C-alpha cells in the first residue's frame, strides 16, 4: 500500500493579490509534493485562501465591494496565479466554503466538550494586519514590527482556550522531535516561547459579522486564526473518517511570522480534542527587495506573473527557489534573478543541451546507447536528494548545477567538436546526454515543463536524438 503524505502551504489572506512572498512557500510545497510523488507516496497537496476576519472585511470596504464578491475575486486570482506557475495542488481550499464551515463547527463542539474553553474578558492589544492579539513585548515602540502599524487596544468578551494546560506536553513532543520544527533555530525559538507561556488564547471575537458564528454563543464569531488552522483538516475530509488516511503525516510549510500559531496553538488545539499534532513544521525566513521590505508604497512588489513574463514559467520557478534560502533572511533583486537565470539556466543547462544537440546533428547521430557514465556525479545526486528532504531547496539546486559543471568540464576535456572518430564522438555524447538527462530528472520537481520536454529523449536503453532544434532557456 502507498504511504500517504500531506503537504500544506499557509492559506493566504485575500486582502491583497499574490506576490512572491506567497509564491515562495507555495513553490517549496510544490517541489516537495512532486518529489514525494516520484518516491511513490500518495500525496495530498493543499493550498488556498483565508477569507474571514477584520482585515479582509476592511479590504473589501476599501475596494467599495461586497465582502463576498471581493473574496471571490481575489481568491480566484490566487488560484489562477498558482495554475500559471504550474503548482500541482490537489486542493485549493477557501474558508468560506460550506465543507470548511462544517469542519470548523464540528471541531469547536469537540473543543467545548473537552472542558478546555471558558468565557472571559480580553483586555489588550490587537494588530489587524496580523489578525493577532499582541503582547507588549511583541511590539517595537508600540508598533507591530511586521506591519509597522500601531496595535489597537481591545476590550471585549471572548471565549478562551487553555493553551497552558498543554505546554508541558508540547515541550516534550518538540524536544523529542515528535513534532519536528525546522530550521533548528525555530525549534529553539518555540521552546523558548513555551518556557514563558502564561496566557491562554481567544477562540472567538465579539461584534464581528464576517466569519463563522460560535455554535454555542451566537454573539461571538470564531476567531479567524482558529477558523483558518482547521483548514488543514478540512482539506483531507474532516470530520469524515477518511481524514485519518493522511493525518498526522503532514508537513506544514509556513512563514516564520506565524510560527507561534502553528507550533504551539495548533498542536495544543489538536491535543485538546484527542488528535495527534502535526509531524513536521517548516518555518521559512523572510526576504527584502534591494534592502527594503516589499510594499506597495515603495513600488517594489514583485509578482509571479512579472517573473513568468521575464523568465518563463520554469525560469520563474527556478530563480525564486534558487535565490531564497528558507533557513535565513535574504535580499533579492531583479538583477540577482537575471544573473541566476543567465548562469544556471541559460549558460549551464541551455548551453550544454544546445552543444550536445548540435554535435549529434552535425555528425548525423540519430541514436545513442545509454551508458553507465564515468562522470563523477553520484555524490551530487545523493546530496541533492538529502537537501530536498531537508527543504534546503536553494542548496539542492547548487548540487544539481555542480553536475552540469562536471558535464561542461568533461566536454571541454574530450573536445568532441575536434574529434574525427565518430565512435569516440558517440561515446562522449552518450556519456554527456545520460548525465544531462539524469540531472534534469533530478530537477523535474523544480523544472517540470523542461523535464517533460527533454526526458523523452531517453527511450528504454537508447537515446533518440531530436531532429529539430530545441532551445532551453535561450
């Protein structure tokens, strides 16, 4: 029986359109989903949009549109953008769907039955940009460090969840890697938060019309973060028993700004209703654009469609994944994207393929035997797989590029363009084509369209040289 594997992205707020900040984790999830399918897993890859809450309601009002029409339009833009980027999602979930409402209401009733919620009064600060209640220690001079806006003082009735009842249990699970939190620094950060955790958390808001009403208190709306987290169960059929096929063998890919909700609150909620917490959480770091935070006001927002227009779909996928390291903050620019495209795709992959094709056609070589080539690439292939598994996609791509560099060295040493012995030329081409196709096969999760274009050259034990000219990343 195939092993089941669930990979998820954050679900994205519809107060704004897709940009590379949301494209990056979606691409990482896509690479992992494609890789796991290659390894024989039965994969469920879920992404989608988070559509309730104050922030989305305000965005609709600003656009002078009914909130439901507004969320329909922006959600459709996200889905269409991911399709253009060749994202292989199995489910695109929206929190306004009836199936999600059903799952949330069932979950909340189970939470009430657990005895771990109670009614109280919230007095404190709230950042609408984050849709999060904030501790004073989380602010910088009274401002949210992410949105650079003042947190509003809120005083309202809420229903609270006793996260404090599960902190000791969570410490043990995280320390033992039963809940694996990566990179290592984020595991340490989570354990640090658990050492000082003293507050329970709100699961509802008062006087908010845009959301799912609390089933046992119609004056309250389920807090948007609780609503959103449950999407990870909705997508695999919760509360129907079929969700157990995938849960909890899940990888959540998130941004580091939502680590607390995914690594502490979400596992605690699951433990409260008797479910296992997620197996693995990867919190990627952030990036700036030429030293500045990406923002509309600065005019430095980069969209996936702009990348596709300049570099093509596979080129856009590649440069974004190659230029951003998930374990550390990065600074990116159009110049860096262009340099990466030129060096790795145009001059390495594209140029090698062109050299091989021209040599074969010039020497009227139509068929080549496959070969157990002598090029020393096995270590690079092994390391590539290891880095993909660790979600170090940028480092994995460097290992793949090392294979192409080995092919270039081999060709420069053999100089087949100067050779007159057709048998020697054929041997050189066979070795080079075989190594090249193996490297492209490795890169298939990152460059799916390119792989689909060139991998059919290999037919069983033979390499069929294309008659036509094929230009890759020209």
